[in-house]
C-alpha cells in the first residue's frame, strides 16, 4: 500500500458543521488507512492549524477519534499557524511545527513537493 498524507485545511472558527465534517472525515480516513496496514500522516495546514487546540480537549466530540490517530500526526504547518494565530495553542498542546517548505516571508510551511517526490498520495479535507 502506498503512503498517504491527510492534510486538514478546514477552519473550525468559521466553518461550522461543514468544517467539523471535513476534519471528522480526514481523521476517519487516517484511521481507516492505519487499520488497513497503510502508512499515513496527518498535517494541519492553513486555517486547519486552529484544530490543534480543539481536538486535544477531552470534551470535544472528535477527541476520541483524534486519540486513535494522534501518533500519525506529523504536526502543523508553522507559517500557517503563525498566520492564523494558532502557533501558541499548537505549542501548548505539544504539536510539532513543520517548516520543510521555506517560503520567503514565512517561518516555513509543510511541503507538498516532498510528499509527491516520494509517491505519497495526498488527501485534503
């Protein structure tokens, strides 16, 4: 089975049920791939970096599913967390910052190029 990367872009701040549905499906896809013996990583990027502080809360409806796949979380895109005001919360919740793509004027973002170079299937939610 190929490697898969789940990228969460949905915005919990402004997305309502649609955003919750997207992150749910992203985490569920990661769980499915993991249970099927595949390699999978989860990255929070863009406004999706705001999920970091929410999914770690024990009273969040997706906390249980998050706990099942948290070992597959690669981290949050650093530049995105900075831009969307989620860096402090991500740090407090113990998330790693991904800086592989040194976009000028940012602290670095996650790299799609690196994933594609190694044949990773990218799924976005």
